[in-house]
C-alpha cells in the first residue's frame, strides 16, 4: 500500500513542474506588462520625491514656487512656444518621411495637447501615446502613426545623448571622471556593433532570411531620420529644442538664485534632462529633482538649491504646456458640437423614463369573394330624384343643363 502511494507521488511530481513553470512565466509576463511598468515607474517617482522631502524638507519646494513671478512665467511660455513649434516640425518631417501626411498646424496643436497630458498625468508619456494613437486613427494607419511618434521622440533622445556625451566629457561636472573612464568601453562597444553591421552588409544575407518586420522598421527609420529630405530639418529642430530646454533650465536657476554661470550650469542641466528621460516619474517629477539635488550638491552649489531649481523648472514646464489644455477643451467642444449637428434630436435618454412605442402591425387585407363582386351596380346607384335635388341646392356653382343660374332656378 505504501509502495503504491510512493509511486503515485513520484508519478505526479513531474507533472507539477511544467505547471509551476508556466505559472512563473505568466507571473513574469504580467509583471513585464506596460500597465505594471507604468505603475512601478509612478511608484518610483513617488519614492524619490518622498526621500527628497524627508532629507531636504519642504522649504526647497515652497521657495521655488514663491520665487516665480509673471515675467518669468511669460519667458517660460515663450521658450515653450519655440520648443513646441520645432518639435511639431520635426514630427511632421518624420511622418512625411514614412509616408504619412501631417499638416503643420495640426501637429503644433496635437503636440501641445500631448505635452499637457504628459505633465498632468502619471508616467510622463501618456500624452505621447495619445498623440500616436490619434494620429494613426486619423490617417487610417495606426502602426505608422505610432512609429512616427516613436521615431520623432528617438531623434530628440539621440540629440540629447550626443550633446550630453560631448559636454560631460569636455566640461567640468560631477560625473566627468566617471564618464571619461566609461567612454573607452562605450566607444569599443559602438565600434564593435558597427563592425558587425558592416560585415552583415558585406555578406549580403539573403533577404528571405531577414525578418520582414525588422527590415521594414530599419528602412522607415533610415528614410525618416537620415534621408536627404528629412535629415537637415530633423537635426536643426533637435538642436533648437535641446537649446530651448537648456535655456529654460538656466532661467530656472536664475530665478532660484543659484548664482552660477552658464558654463557651470550646462553640464548640470544636461544631467537633469537625461534623468527626465527615465520612465520613473510622476508627470515628469522625481528623477529630475533627485539628480539636480545630487549634482548641485556635488558641484558645491548646495543640494537644496538644486532641488529648488528643479522645482522651478517643473513649474515652468507645466506653465509652458498649458496651451495644450486649451487645445484639449476646444477639440472636445468641437467633437460634441459635430455630434449634435449630425443628430439634432438624438436618442431619448433612458433616465427620462420613456419607452419607445412598439411598431404597429399592418392592417389585414380583406379579400372580397368573386360572387359578391357580381352584384348589380344599379341596386346601389343613387336615385334620380336625389340627383336632381343635389343639383338644385342653393348657391350651387354647377350649372344645370347649360343654363345660367337665376333666382327662379333656386
């Protein structure tokens, strides 16, 4: 009996392994989903802000907001206008490069709306997701619409990484020594990757062996970012947008009273901008404040001052995106008005308590038997006396036998 039980347990043990492995894989798949990643990023941003409040107090936040006045807000709106217009131009160029039509005015309005949603909603990227989906739906090609936004954002990140690498390598900063130590390794990896790509191109792998999706994505990226028709505009717009971000950071440092020159602030600004690209924030807040506090403290300018600069920069970014709220409300009102125009009556709401009437059944068709139709019409014909009486009614307009109507005939 005991031996039989042991054999049964041994037989059931292997079947539990694949089930457990499948459960682990499903759990890892759920943890790696976009919704979970967004929640974890928001949680990380909240933790960073909580640590900053615990270590530095609320004085830096209050001081940053208190120092902002109307002229500085107007300057932030002007800088935001320049960066948004050039970003929308870059988006239109990338979309045209992959075969999607995007009018410049609509691109500016949609970009403003995306910036506002990025600043107002957790995660910092929901506005770009909304922009990509709406553009894809409007053009009838959701995949290309999403890829256009991804490529446009990638162009901005490439410009930021390139400028950050050059500035942090050449100018004094808290991470210059670390960057110089890691630069040879990064350069070797880049050269190796280029060598592999060149070898694959020289060998000319048959196109049938290449994944069709990968070839299509690489072709679209090359056409959108590096072709002769789009590369100059993408480069110019990326440089102007990055310069606008740095100018807003320098303005925030001046408002916060950092007392540092532009050369000292430039590496710190790029560090803060690089931190903002991390998906660990609450509407853009979190890593930017933490890195700014650390960088300013390492540069001898004070961690509290760095946090104040980051707070002022965050308020400026929110103020610069406020035209997006106007665009959002205007688009919502226009959509509501179009729906009312298309259906002025509209369906009766169920909350009114009315129920639609049931359709009426068609009236039955009565068929007259054939024998009844043979009844003589003379039986039901009007009498002659009745006909004469009807013709001699007073004030009759029908002449009788062609004679005129006279008083005697009445």
